[in-house]
């Protein structure tokens, strides 16, 4: 009986592992921006400073996202990107506001 119980537990554990749905893989956004003081928002949520996201990309769900990059004394830049699974790099140079 003891061997049967162990076998039943192993079968149950295997069934539970097989029943899990794989999570969708994330998209990641790496941003290289000028000036270095730029900050990045994805879907109107702050995700980090560009200088940090250059080395450590932001993790988001794959799909369309509204990206905003802004810095003091520079025009903000808005764009919509359809981010695939994996790392997408965005390089941008913001335009300074004239004096």
C-alpha cells in the first residue's frame, strides 16, 4: 500500500506540473537617450531614467505601447511601438527648447 501511495503522489505531482500554462515571455525596452537626464514612461507609467534603462531594460508585456521620453529644457518625444518578445533598443536625441 505504501508503494502505491508514493506512486500516486508522483503521478499527481507530474500531472500538476504538466497542467501549468507557460507564461508569455516579456518584452524589454532598452533606451539610449540624449540628454542623459531623460526619463521614460510606458503607457503613462514611469519606468526609469534612460541612463538606467540603457544598461537594465524595462520589462513590459509584448504588444503596442505608448512611449514618452522627456527631460528638462527639451521637447518631449512621444511614439507608439509594437514591442515583440525580447529586447528592443530605442536610440533618441531630444530637441532642446530654444532660449
